[in-house]
C-alpha cells in the first residue's frame, strides 16, 4: 500500500511539471507577437501590477518609519 501511495505522488509530480511546462510554452507562444491582443492585454496587466506593487512597497516602507 505504501509503495502505491509513493508511486501515485511520483506520477502526480511528473504530471504537474508537464502541465506547468505546457502552460509556459502556450503563454510564450501567445505573447511572442508584440502586436497581438494577448500581448497588449498582458503588457497592460504587467504595467498595472508593477505600479500597484511599487505603491504598496512605498506604503509599507513609510509605515515602518
């Protein structure tokens, strides 16, 4: 029984790694075209995320002093 459980988790780890790699490949393919809607949407998301993180960092930094 214990070996079956270990085997299950070993297979699960491999499946997760494969699924993650497939997602990475798909995202890279979608974003490689600099004029695509997907790339534009991602760039907007990335810009806003950086802006919010920068603001959060400044806020937290000021709270310490």
